[in-house]
């Protein structure tokens, strides 16, 4: 089970850090991705990280502003979001994949096996 947290209301230009925590120790062997769904839009890929943390992958819209990281000792993955924009407003979901993912495959929602409940991020202008 994945638990996403850290969402909230922030002004444009501000920062938030999202967390995705899991109770199972096997979480440390899974790739983890963050996705988001803005009002009226499809769920889209944001960022992902390999099981070791050595490989990361970002959507073009967030590259350079968001940073994904993980602490496997705490079974937690983080998404540091800086320079937030109103268009970043969405419900953010974390997901874990038992498969080995690389590159483009990080973006594919269907390849993730477990999903968290989502946390709302609202960026005001």
C-alpha cells in the first residue's frame, strides 16, 4: 500500500515536497513514478526513479524544477517541486512498478502495479 502526502496550497514560485511511503520492505526494489491529473485532463507522467535511485526520468514540463529521490531505508520516495506554476495544480499520485523500467517505459501508466490515493497540490497565481 502506498501513501502519498505533502500536498497543499502554495503561491506561484513556491515549493512543496511530496512523499510516497510504503509499508512493505519490497518497495525498495520497485521503480516508483509520480503522475498527476489536473481538472478535466488525463493522468499524466511527472517523474520516475529506478529502484536504486540511480536513474531518474522527468516529463519535459517539470524538468529542471522538480527532483525525484528516494530513501530506501525509510521506504519513501520524494518529489521536490520548486518554482511551482498554476499549471502544476493537480492531484498527484505515486505508483510502484515491480517490473524493471527504463527510459520511455517509466511514462507508461499501465506498467505500474500499485497506486497511492493521491494528494492535492494547488498553485495560486
